[in-house]
C-alpha cells in the first residue's frame, strides 16, 4: 500500500471516529507510534528485589508526602491545577488478546466511557459484552464516568480488553477467544503512522511606515505684492 493513500485512509478513519488512532501489534517492534515502550517479556526475579535505591526513594516519597500535609489547602489545589493544565493529551492503549494494540488520543477531561464508545465502533463483535482492566494487579475498570485525568490515565495508560462472557455461554468458545477482535478495516491500519501535524507559523502583518511629508517648494518664487500706502480718502 502506498504511503500517502494509507495515511489518507488513517485520516479518514480518524474523522469517522472523532479520534486519532494507531494500530500495531506487540510483536511489530519495541515501541509504538507515540514512543511508549512495549514489553512482551517477563522481568527477571531480581527485578523485584528491594534495593538500597528503592529504600531511599521510598523515604523520599514519605518526606514529600509529609511536606504536602504541611501545605495549605489552597496551595495544594493551586499546584494540582497547575499540574493538570500542563497535561493536554491522554494517550490510551488498548491491548487485545490477539496481540493487536489500538492507540487513541483523548483529552484528559474526556470520560472512560468515551473510550468504551470508541471501542464499540472498532471491534469486530460489538454484540459481545466486554470489559477493560488494568494490571498488575488485575483490576477491572468499573467506573467509566471518571475522566482520564482523575483515573490516573493521563498523560498515558495501557488497558486490556476482554470479553465478559459466563462460562456456560454458547459464545464462550476457543474460536471466539482467538479473535479477531478488531474490524478488518481497522486491522488494515496496522503499522501506519499518523501524519505529523504541521505547526502553522504566524507571519506578522507588515506595519505601514509613515513617510513624513515635506512642503512643496516653488522653484521660481514670486515676490510678494506690496500693499498700497495711499489713504482711501485721497483721490487723484
């Protein structure tokens, strides 16, 4: 597929969904379009050992927490508002059991329900109930009325997709679990990176310069007419 038509297709899908999206697989590379790393390997056992560096970091966090208690409520609220204002985007990745990953951009003030509504438009089986969860530990996302910032999903987060089927359901089969989970036209966007937005440069309007006007000088000046000194009563 040519690069330009492929990116045009990506733009058309983004316009249809109302959000910019990217699709890739966990085996396609170490990082996705947003630059966030993708880990597919388990960490070694010594990764979870409590090191001296961890101790000093925990102590530093405790001291920081104590200093937060000493701050006034208005100061804490002002700092929280300043931190929130600096975050302008929430990049959410949804990982599917078939190794596909959907990345979508949201505003931090948007709700998790907006993510659910987006998924209903892109999944292959919207008729099957599903849920989202985070890990570790595995925790199901129940309150979809939260905005991404309040949920801790800004500036970015990874959530996992799973069908919500009882064990005795006719749809709870290995074939259903194998997927595909995304629509075919959405999977076709796999590996297409979005077109970077061009930053418009504001060109200042030219400021009109005022040219000082000079008095016109007559090259051949005429002598001024002399007034008559005769009195009006004098008649010749």
